[in-house]
C-alpha cells in the first residue's frame, strides 16, 4: 500500500523516488565503488547514478564486452565519469578470487561494495564449484567477494576517515523458502530442488549474511556498515528463467511494479545518502528500514550459515 499511494517513510523518501532523487545534491567525488551485474537493469542504473554523483565506479561484469558498451553510454551522457571494468562471474569462486586479486593489485581504494549480480528461479544446475547455482550466485559468491575485499575496505575507511558501505541485494521472496529457512544438507539435492524455494533460500541467506557481517564488523570496531535490501518488483532480465510461479507473482503484483530508476533507488540511497550513516545490519525496502521474516532475524541461523559459507569457500 505504501507503493500504491507513495507514502514517505522516516527517511523522507518512498517507493516512488528514483536513484537520482535519493542522491540529489550528494557529492561522491573521491569515493570508489564496485558494482557487480552493471550491464542491465538496476545494476546499470546504479552505476550510472553513482557516476553522475562523481563516484569512481568499477564495473564487475561477467560480459566485459557488454560492460564496455555500458561504459560508453554512461560517458556519452556524463563525460566526467570515471569507470573501470574487471571481469567477474560471481557463480565461480575462482573468478571471484581472480577479480579480488586483480582489484587489490591495482591499488585502488574501496569505499562502497554493491553486490548486485544475481540469478532468479533458474532451472536446477550446479556451479563450477559443484554448488546449486542460485545459492552459489546469489549468496556464496558474494560472501567470498566481501571477505576477500574487507581488508581493502578497512584500510580505505581508515585512510579517508569515511565509513565504508557494503550493500547486498535480497528480495521480498526471501519469505518463500524451504522449511527451516536454509536446508544445509540438501543444498545440492536435485530431487529436493524447487526453483522458487531455492531462490527464496538464496535471498534469505543474503539477509543473514548482511546481519552476521554487520555484527562482526561492529564487534571488531571497523568503520564499515553492511545492509541488505529488496529493490521492489521490477521487470528486468533477472526474471528470464522464471517459470509459472514467477509469472504468477509478477502478474499478481503488476500494479505495484517499479521502473528501473525507482528500483535502483534503495541501492543508491544506502550507498551515498548521509541519513544512513552508522546504520548497519538492516533490511531496507522502498528507501526505508523494513522487517524481514523471523528466519532472517535468527542470529544462530546466521552464525551457522557463516560457518557453512566459510567451509565452502576455504582455500578458494
């Protein structure tokens, strides 16, 4: 209903606001951000708006050729934009490691890490590492990427005196998952697999990741926040694998759909807006704090998932 009427929340923004709206007047010069999945949809809009605000954007893309075209489009509209491109496939732990090593070797600072790349309700398949593809792409690859770049973010925050921000992308559909939330012993079980529940599980894992990461960063005293968001119902290429359930849900909520600039707004709000300074471990929707499910707020489940992710990414 908030979307239907455009009610503003405590932030002063609503679901109707665009990425440009929520970053209006903010100077991002001197900041460096990584955006994965930047070649279409909200990833592209996020990269564009960050460039518009003066942020040095590093596009982490699986398709480098497509990223080059996006870079050209952005620079055509924003001649002052500073954009680099590095190859990454977040479904592959080796690719994530190579990306992080290449980034670190460049000696670049890192203020903002936006893990936007993902897949939605894809048919059953295993990643190169033998992990169910939605779990591998939407959760595990991002878990590995964040861990590999944390020291760079800590150093940057200390050197520039400005908090680092990690932004993860979840979904309202984290509510639609398997019994128990995360089925640790059946992640790769093809007979057990349900594309919709597996998607919900991966997005629940993303929220649990953000909450446990935020807890650890606070405990450590690091000047870095970690938050997670639901961007809204947006018709993008992400849903290209979606079957009946996805089509049904999108049809059901078609009157609540956002356009892409609106869909990218919460990401850009969390990346740049000073109103969220110091806010960490929260789940956002429509540019405001929202409430996820009980599973998503279970600290023991979050710790168990962290240990599970650590074991899966060990020596990668």
